[in-house]
């Protein structure tokens, strides 16, 4: 079965089109749960703003990436708003890409 590390690595393929940085390094992924018995992966993620017009496309892209992993039969992306996202959640990689 897939590991959390493999999931996070795969999710780095999903780029926030407005910022040009992946959703993992932006700190948008809050939790990953793996249910090995059913091959299900559940991810809680947020977005940089609650009114983000790209929420559907970004969550769909994340789901597609997860379903491409061996052993993943189902993928569910939950968009959550608590805790609220802020720039402190970004990795050093994201900060450098954004000139911070």
C-alpha cells in the first residue's frame, strides 16, 4: 500500500496556478489518512483564501494524482477552513519561489 510520504510527493505535482507553487510546499495539506483495507486515501486540505475560484479544479487535480498511485482505489479530498491558512504554513522552498 502507498505511504504518506508517497502521497505527499505525488501531491507536489499539483500546482496552485495563481502562485506557481505546489500545494504541499504552500502548506495547504493538513492531514493524510490511509485506509489500507479499502485502498482509500483521505486528504484534508485548505486553500489560500476561502473564496478561491480554483477550489474545484485544485481538489480534482489532487484526487487525480492520488488515484494514479499504485494501491489507491479511492481518493477523497476534503476542503477545510480551520485552521485558516496563512503564509507561516509555507515551506522554505515556497518562500524562496515567492521571493519572501
